[in-house]
C-alpha cells in the first residue's frame, strides 16, 4: 500500500556510540575539572562535539550551571545581538497517509477535518499573513502523494511568491517543511527559490521511531534520516533540523542531533542553518499521558542553552508551542527565531470556521503579531523580518563563513532595522510604533561602520518619506 523506499542502516547515527556517550556523560557530569575544561573550550566560540555538549547538559553542579547559562547568553548576544527573526507557518494541506501516533494528521485519526487549500485560498491566506506584517513563512503539509503531490506544493509556492496586495509584493521568503523526498524533487524545490528546507527527525532512536511511525512512507527510518543528504546533493542551500522532544529520552535525541550535524559538516561542509526545539503538545485525539519521555521546563531551557553553546552559528527556533514565559527565557539563552500570530489549522488565517478541527497542535502563545512585537521591543530586542541573505545568495557555506568571521552583523542589524521600520509604518499599533521608533534611534548609534550607519539612516528616511520599501544591504 505504501512506497517504502529503503531499509538500509544509517551509519552516522550509531546507537551504540550514543549510549556509550550517555553513559560517559552520566558518570562524569559532576566532574568539575572536566566541565570547566569544556566551558573553556566553548569560550572560543567554535562549537563543541556531541559528547562535550552532553556533559554540559547533564551537569548538576550549581556554579557550573550558572556558567553554562551565562556563556549561552554571551554567545547569543555576541553573534546575534538583539535581533529576533519572525515568521509564521502556513498550512496548505493536512491530508496524510502516515501513521504517526503523536499527530492528529495521522491517517487513522477520523475526527480531523481534512483540508487542502485551493490556489485561490492560498492567495487569501498569504494576504492575511502579509496584512499582519509577515514577510517570511514556513509552508506546511501532510504527506500524501495523491492529495498533496509535489506538483501541488510547487504550484503553491508560485502562488505565494506571486501574490500581491494593493500592488505590493507580499511574502519574500518561503521555507518549506514537507516530507522526505527524492533528489529530483529537492531540485524542483531549489528551482522555485525556496529559503530553507525544514524536516524534523522527530526521534533518532530507531526503536522508538518505528514504534511512533508504524506505517506509511515516513515509517522508513533510514530514508527519513538521510533526507538532508539528498537535499544538499540536490543543491538546497539551507536546511533546518530538529527533533520532537518527548518521543524518546532527551539525552539520546540531543546527542544524535549533534551527531547528524557533525555528519553533514564532514560530508558537505555545512551543517543546519537552524535547529528547532519543539516539545510534544496537546492535539486532537492525542493523549500526552501515553508519552513517558515528556521533558519539564528546566530541562527544556537547558537544552536550548547547550545547543547555543554547541552550535554557536546555527539559528535556534522556538514556536508558539511554548508559552510567552518560556519563550522569554529561551530568547535570552540562545533562541534567534520565533513564530508569531501563528495558526496550525489549514486555512485558518482567512476562514477560521472552515478550518475548525484541522490543527496540527495547540499553540500556547496565542498573542497577535503586533502584541508580540510590542513585547519584544519592550525587552529591547530588534524584531526582524529580514530576507536579504536569502535573496543576495548569502546562504549555505557562504553564510556560515560570514557568520564565523563576525561579518554577518554588518548586514543583519541594519537590515533588521529597515524591516522593522517597514512594519512600524504599515502595520503597527500606535504604542508599538512609538516604542519601535525609539529603539531604532537607539540602535542606529550602535552601528560601528560609519558608511553602513550613514546608508541605514538614508534608507530609513526613504522608507518613511518616499514610500520606498524592501531596501537591504
């Protein structure tokens, strides 16, 4: 019934090695000398191995844990400054042939309202997202080659990029989160100028993976795990990895995800552009009591901090699965991208009634986008809708080289201010606009390069006075 692609083993995710790493880290987690040696290494901001990172994650020493959190905060501020990139998901179909037991899109879930948007509906959804202020989205679908074939996804990308509102272009970057596919299909996505290709492993523990994915194409552990290899071979510039914490022992998936990153860097000289850290959350027909590996807030936040230290130049994404309170702490520890004003229903931005019972999961942070920007601005973050690097081809290995040489900040902060100015002019409430304008004035003075500062001031004035938009370095 289902096209299972391969049953070959994945050699870069080594179960024995992962368990040995966990055993070693557990035995040495309170070795003060070793922990401080790793922290000293981490201060070089060149990242850590999976075993070093796990030792920090499991450390129980109070003083050393303080150092871990302080170092995560320091690295975040040094590399990303106060910029926070914003995006929203756009669900276009929830038809799915997979048997994922943690997801209401599972083929067996009969109360899920199955929907597939027409191109006209996708255009309406795009306009609603634009009217909020969004410039980048994550395109989301279930896996169903009949109801949602690759041709439908490609057509939908064209529709979104071509959608205009009052003669203005709307979405500037589409990241795509679709099922593992072929090199040929990844090439087709590349030709459509997608931003980042996103695919979560869910869990790297093969036994648990097969337990939670009993049937459907996704049940092929090896084919799913090697998807990023095929994407990179096809020429996709940026990829985004992640696991769904709660399906397996968090120590296992934390270690394996870093192993996956090490494999990609070794073979392709590029790791994940971003890493997501979702936790399993309530959803239609999903009983959380059946999942024994759910993690608490304390563990979750330490995972964020240790990822920031282990992969300093990789973006970390936290979605509206998490509460405002948790997101605020996580921003301080290493998160660089967040979703805002998000809906996980199919077509919910334009027509909430038709989208009822089509959610993938319940969101915890339900605030509208303007309220989220207001909150970020009061915390003195710079909300960013920037898509410049993607369109200037500062992607993949080139982006990482600029990041590691600390040159990327010459582009990112000015571009963040310019996109914030656009938002304030076109979409913000009066209070948000006032706070935002004050922050822009403050942040301009922090730009070190005088030529860039001069041009930033010039471009901000052009946006304000001349109706000119989409200006970037």
